[in-house]
C-alpha cells in the first residue's frame, strides 16, 4: 500500500501538468500521459496481485534472519561461557604453576637420588664381583702353578735320581723305605 501511495505522490505533478495546470507551448503530449497512466495501472496491478507473495517472502526472510540471529546469539553465549571457563582454567594453572614446578623439581630430585643410589649399588656389585673374580683367578693360577711346580719337581727329581743314583744309594734308600714301612 505504501508503494502505491508513493507512486501516486510521484506521478501527481505529471498528471496536473498534463491536465493543463500551466499552459506551455510545448506541453506534455497525450501519448506520454497515456503511457504514464498505463505504467501506473501496471505497477498498481503488480503490487495488488503480488503483495501477498512479497509480504510472505519478506516475512520468511525476516523469520530466517531472526532464527539466524538467535543461533548466533546462542553461539555467542556459548563462546563467552567457554571463554570464561578457559580463562578460569588458565588462571588456575597460573596460580598453581609455581607449586607444580616445585613438585616437578622435587620429583626430579627424588628420581636423581634414586638413580644415583641404584648406580652406586650396581657399581659396588660390579666391584665386588670383579674382586671375587680376581681372587678366584689368583687362587686358580696359584693352584695351577703349584701343580705345575710339583710336576716339574717330580720330573726333575726323577731325572736326577735316574742319572745320579748309584747302587749304594739305591740300597740305602731301600733300607730306609723298609724301616719306615715297618715302623
């Protein structure tokens, strides 16, 4: 309706001039007036017949925009809530940062002491095992040396006895052996 009223306001001066308000030499030809009337009727018909469609189209657009506005308002509220939550968590983390760092340092110190203790125990065990191995190897080497020395001594005595022993020495040894066995 407003469109029709606006159109009438715009076309009224042209109609007044066409009806002979002021008299000019040239004047507005009647063909232009008829065309103006035809256009007015056409626009009025278009407005009259499409008014409901246009109104419903713009009402639908309004509903879509209002729904989008509600969704965006809800999304904004959610975002603000999340922002506040994140801000609170960040503040909590900032507040407990020093405490967390102290706990981490204490835990690291405890781990360091534990690792050093374990390393000390392992090194002591390795040292003890090495000392035991050295002792056993020395004993085994001494035993082998004694055994080798005994074998070498027996062999040297056999050689000496077979070469240097005379019949008188052999008889004397046999008498000593008999005397010792007999006792």
